[in-house]
C-alpha cells in the first residue's frame, strides 16, 4: 500500500490541500501519518475523495456524505437517501424547465407588452407564489 503526501493527493484529486484538511477535520478522510509537517494518506483516499466528489455533485451535504461511510471507512451508501435526492433533483428539473420554457416564450412573445401576454402573467403568478425561483410559498398577507 502506497502513501501519498497531502500535495500529491491534492494534485491527483484536483482539490486544494485546505479542502483535504477540512475533510479530515470533518472525519471524511484520515491521514495515516506525517512526513515532516506534511500529512500522509493511503492511496485509497483517492477513491474516497471520488465518492465525496460524486456526493457533492449530487447535492449532498458533507454530513450526508459522512453517513455514507462505516466507522472503518468502507462505503455504506443509503439507497433510500439516494432515491430521495433523485426525487429532489426531479422536482428541481421540473421547476427549471418551466422557468426556461416561460423565458423562451417571453423572449419570442408576439404580444405588444409582456404584461398583456397570458403566458407571461402565469409565469409572474407562479413566481409570486414561490412555485418557481427557489423560494418557499409565502404566507398570505393579513
């Protein structure tokens, strides 16, 4: 089993050494020793970093990613959590697709004014209700 110093891991994983130190602080990775002042990592850390990168790309928090590993470092991926994250992504995709379609319509709308366009007005109502744009629904005014 080979060991890599922190600079080698950072270069091969394409992430800053500061991120590696932060991941170690969070318990996501562990160094196996030191060479002078530099942390040393087992080569397997590269696979673990790839799993962390995949989790981050999927929108998982570092805490959620931390739950994907057993105490001895083996992957333990919660399939229900992955399915729930996929459902969240589906919802986000639907909202973004609706926004894209509305913007495309507004860009090409033949109405003299966007405020006269029924499609644009529906888009405005959806934005005001929080249905698009990433906000939660607003409470009704008193």
